[in-house]
């Protein structure tokens, strides 16, 4: 038995496994980051707005574009919770992956962005904290956050966020992008969760790295 034959069989098995996800909707949470403490010293900021600016399409030409079925395209509540689309061997939509009711991509990203700023040495204040009124207001726009099956690779995630503040070193727009790959053999609910979590962790780490450069 040749090595080429063995590799071909393994590749075929992987393709079948990745495309053989359960059809229909999966409701899967994304774990939040570990709670961080504000540094003793650091620039005070407040996250005044984290918005979901992702653009969904019906039957997009590429799988990394957010999409839902035509029936769900106008459902803003589902869009806010969606982060992956299941597809068959020929790219046909088989279902989607969304967060549990009461959770949103904005809510999850907010927690990861708070952690990113704290890890970079910023003090993230909440309403009621001393110094909140004078803290620098920061906005975060989610341009992209999506997971999909990338055949022969695994489950991929693409993320892009835009951070801005009205003054200070964040006055210039900070754009951070990331692509991560979770090498999954099967596209199970657990694999989708791991893919999305990895995406959140990596975009958060990149944000922290960029913020440190500004100090």
C-alpha cells in the first residue's frame, strides 16, 4: 500500500467528516475569557459602544461571508447570535450555528475586548466606578466574525474589528484582523465552539499587542 494511497484515503475521510455535520440549527455558546483585574496604573477607558456591523448575504459566493437562510435573513435577533454556517459537500447550506437565547456576538466580543485592553495595561471602567465620567470613551465595531468549513484544513474563523476613541492615541482608527484555523476532524458542535473560541482568543491577543504599541 503506497503512502500516496494512504494520504488519499485520510484526506477523503477528513472531507467526509467535515461535511457530515448534523443538518439544521445548532445552539452553541462561546466561553467567555477569564475575568481580569484592572492594573493599578494605566489609562482609564470605558467601552461605550460595541456594535455588530457584519453584512449577511443570501447564498454568498464564498463560505466566509456571513449567511443565513432566506427565511432568517430579515431576523435581526438571529443575526446577532449567528457565527457559523453549515454546508454540504457542494457548498449548499445545511443549517447554522448560533449562540443561546440571551447571548450575542456583541456581548461575547465585549468581554474579550475588555480583557484585551486590561492585558495591554489599560483600566476598563464601568458605570459607577470612580473616574468613569472622565475615562476615554472607546467604540468597537465588529466588521467580521464568522466560522466556516475549509475543506482539507478544518474549521476556520475570520475576525475584523475597528477600534476608535475621540482623543488620545486611539484617535486614529485601529483596525485589527485575524484568521484562525481549528484543525477538526468532524464539524461537531464542540468543534464549532472551539473554532469560535480560538477566533475570539486570537483577535483579543492581537488587539492587546496593537494597544501596547500605542503606549
